[in-house]
C-alpha cells in the first residue's frame, strides 16, 4: 500500500511539474487558501515561533509575517515538485550563484571548504553548486523516516551533480575525498535540531535558548577548512540568488564555540532581515535547556 501511495504521489508531482511557471503561482495561491485559512496547517506552531522570536512586534506585524511565510511555503512545495522532475538545464535557471569565483583559487590549491546554510529560501537548490564549482559537492542531510521519499530526494540531488551524504557518514565522506585527492565543498545546514540526548551546546538564537550542533565547528577545525555562509535571497517567486560570505579561513585560530556562534548568528541576521523565508513550521524549540548545560 505504501508503495502504491508513493507511486500516486510521484505521478501527481510529475503532473504539477509540467504546469507553466505563471500558472503554478496561481495554484500556489489556491493551496495557500487551503492550508492557511481552511486546514490551518501548523498555524499554532508558526504563531508561537514568530511571537517568541519577535517579542517587540505586535500581533498585526506577526500575522503579516505569518501570511507571507505561508505564501512562500506553498511556493516552496511547488518549486520542489518541479525540481523532482526538472532537467539540470531547467533547474539552474532558478538559482544564480553570484560570486562562485571565491572557490576557483581554493580548487587550484587543492583546498576544500564548508558551506553553511539554514532552512531558508529553497535550500534544495544548493545541490546545483556543481554548476559553478569544480569541487566535488557533498550535501549532508538528516535521513528521513520514509525511505521512499529519501531515495526520491537523493535521486534529484544526484541528478544536479551533488553527492548526498547521510549525517552519520560525514567524516567517512571527507576522509574518502581526501584519500582520493578530491577537493570538496561540504554543504551543512546549520539550524538542524539535535536530539535531546545529543545536545552539547545552547545559544541565544531569535530571542530563545536554542540547541545547536557543534559539527560545523568540529569538522572545520579538525580538517582546517574555511567556512562560508550561503546568503540565499528570494529575488522573485520561484527564483533565487546566492552570495558566498567568508566566515573564517582559519578556524583553528578561533576559540571554543566561537565559530558556532559566528555562523548561527549570521543565519539569525538573515532571518531577521526577511523572516518570511525561514522554515517557521519546524518545531525548532521543542527542547528546553537544563541548568548545567553549556551555553553562551
């Protein structure tokens, strides 16, 4: 039964992907009416997250951000249906990488780097980085409970030139690239929520105590990798631009937790500037800190 349902879903997304771009916006607006005004999909979660993150904003301002977020979320659904079936040639038109030349010198010197992003804009488009960089592109992801969907998403990422890497295999993938002499760009999402038993560090993020993974900092320092923040901006519906910003080219010179603070709060600034494009329906703050937990 699950395979049948998955097959129906796959066929449905294929049909949606054939719709012209402008027509998909009309469909997205209709889906918005359904999931926001009728179904109320995770509205309590989104409202709570926004209210806690922006305590100085009144209810009208919160609702404006909330509605803009749901419009973006519906666009995101259809964009990713499109990406499931689009050719690489069609997909690359959706995302412009503004300064890929920052990686040319690194590649010439045989050096690798870490690219940090969040669940902002359309993070699936980062799989297209292979279009503009010669490095091997490694995209780290958290495995899904539904393996059919995981296989489908990874097939798309591979088609765009990326190599999907399950989170627990990150170090193995790095060592393998180094052994083969392949410079790589390691893509990591910096706003994943650690399981409660794996929380080692808390920071103040969007006015709330927030648990963060230390993996970016540990990997950067262990392998001496420069770290770049991927500043993705939605320039119009369905289209994005990315600017790569150097956070550090000498991670070993930074103190404990300093790199974690730098990349986390760069993401925070991105969200504060244009909050409607972050994934507010995610239960980011489901864990609460204990008094003896390390925090900044």
